[in-house]
C-alpha cells in the first residue's frame, strides 16, 4: 500500500472554487496538482478531472463529478481542525459558515474551550476545536 488519502467529490464544477477557498483560509496549505477535462472528454471541459491539495500538510484529493448523484456530503464525515487561538477558530468558523449551515454553533460544550461544527457552502462538514 502506498498511501491513504481523503477524497472529496464535488458537483456543479465547484472543486476548484472549494480548493481555492480552503487553501486561502488555512496557512501552510496549497493546491498541488490539477488535471482538467479537455474537449470531448467525459466531463465538462476545464472542470477538475482530478486534483490534490493540502491543508496544513494533510493531503486531500478531489474531483468534479459530471454525473448527478442523489447524495452529497454528510456530517457523519467531517474535517476536524484543532485551532491554536480563539481568534483563529472564530475567523475560520465565520468564513466557512458563510452560505453554509451551523450544526453546533460556537460554544463551550464541556469537552473543549470552544467548539463549532458546520457544513460549508459546498456541503463539506467541518469541526473546529480549541482544546482546553
């Protein structure tokens, strides 16, 4: 086995927009590779056939699905971020929640100093934690 990666499938050509958004919010993050569909290929031209990006050193893969599915992302799988400061947590929560949906608003739930859980505008679920 070579490696294990997290794989995200976006619909409606949103993969590149999502990668740009995520890598702009989290330091030490980058889009590392993008392969796009060309003319007369099975996906919409210029959408993401396959891409990789890193968030704080963690690698993710993603695609734009040209097939409409009856499913999307679910909160049962989420990206868990351990923040260093309350300001960092508040900023990430605010940015990721724009156009998204709060599942657990920022607060003290007893297991950390501050915690929030949300689905972003792309449907990806995030848990943001400030440890005690």
